[in-house]
C-alpha cells in the first residue's frame, strides 16, 4: 500500500483462514498479521510521484511501469525473510488521479511489472470497476472493518486522507472526511522533519481563524456522503493554500489540526444521527492511521467531539495503527481470489456490489 502521505510502502504479510458461505459471501474464520514493514521511498521517487499529475502521457505511462519495478525491488528483502512464499501480492499502487464524478480513477505501479520482478502473482487495480459502476471507488476500508475488526461503532482512519466508516443494520456507511497527514507532513517538511511527532509543533501554535474559515468553506465538506477525496484535490484545495498562507509553521499546524478535528466532529455527529436510537449511550471508535499517534491531534478531536455523546476512542497496538490499510489490501486480494464482492454499493454509491481487481501472473 502506497498511501497518500507519500511516506513509503506499507507491506504486510498476512494469513487468512476463510469459509465460503455462499457464492457471494466469505467468512473470515481467523487471520494473522505475521510480519509488517514500512519501506521509505527515495526522495527521487517522492518528488516523481508528487509531480506526476502535471507530466506528459509518456512520462505517466513510463512511471506506471517503472513504479511497478521499483515496488518489486523495494519489497524483495522483505520477501526473502518470509518463511513461506505468499500465494499472491495484493497491491493498491499509488493513486495519481481520482475523479469518480467523471468515472475515472488511476493507480500506478503496473501489476505485470511487479509480478515479473517478484515472481509472484499480483492482484491490482481494485478501484476502477466500482468507479465504472458510478461509485466513488472509495473508501474501501469498511470491508476490513466489519470482517476483521468487529466490536466498534465507528472506525476512523487518519492517514494522508482521513476517512470514517460505520456498520448499520441496513449496511455499511463510509466516506472520506478531510485531508490530514498529507497537509501536516507538508508543513513538517518545511522544518526538515518527515512529520510532526506527537503534534509537538502544532501544540505550540494558535489557530488562525482567517485560514481556518477559508479552508472550512470548501464545497466538499458540505456535500452528503458517499463522497471521496483525491490526492490532487487535497494538494490543490488544502496543502497549497496552507503552504502559501503567511503565518508561522506552528500556527498553520495548529490550524490544520483544528480543521481535521472539526470535520471529524461533523462526520461523527452525522453518523450518530443515523443510528436508530441516537443519544448519549457509549460509542466505541477505533482510531488507526498515523494520525492516531499524533497526541495533540487526538486531544483536539476528542475535545471537539465531547458534546456528541459518551465516546470511547480506542487506539490499538501500533501494528494495527500503522498497517491496517496494508492488511485491508490483503483482504481485498483474498476476496478477489475467491470471486466474492470486495466493493459495496452501500458504501460507494455504485449501481451494484462488485469484485474489483485484475490478476497478473509472473
């Protein structure tokens, strides 16, 4: 999994024991995360991925294939340490364009190039079929939420883009909430830091109300779900304006944390209203993604959401926090291999459920 924060490649080695209940339903009886690692991208590749949306068709096509080779080279040392050869690699790739309103999404990291480099079958291109069926193609996290992480009311993932999901009696709901670590990391890099550890820089700042109001007025935030964000939108509508705004790094960090917290508040509030018996009963919220380890950001989220009800915010062990999305891709691959749906219309707004993913053999 290459996330929108561009910090590197998240790799997870997983084992699943499954039972096919019907032709279109799979039960995960047991699963294990056996090994995991984040492999940093070189600065050259970070810059190349960041600038790719503005490049020519030739450069885009080359980068799609070369990134497949590059991923294969990156994960080879990880593969060499494993006790068994994986049955397949499930690769999300790196999202360059995501415009579901135009029925268009593009993730690079060619599956054939990756399969040829590793000698292992690769399942890839998970989102395009849902988008072709008029869905958002995102978020896809709910499939892991209800199959692997049971027992919570809401699931908040704070990665480069924050998303939230919930399981209701009539099906799941999920949507993207706001650009998150993608924006914070861009500010941290102005201080030659990969990220703001524990939110220490943001804690020193004060909210710039002018900047906060400007960011909060984006049309996306008032749209009903299902809805999803692209890296390009976050870069254009949030990261760019924040980097160009004249104020201290600390104040801009603090302001972005406030934006994230308030948008999470709006999202959680909307989901609580959808519950059949809304009220102040205890709600359990599982929080994952790098933002879950940002102590100051979590303080702001909890504070902003305090009036919504009795909320319990659970941050699991670091492996789940950091590798939940890589585990998700493994599960998506299992569902594709078993030919059962892994994208759901109740989440994405597509015309029907679908089984996304292409298979490339070495």
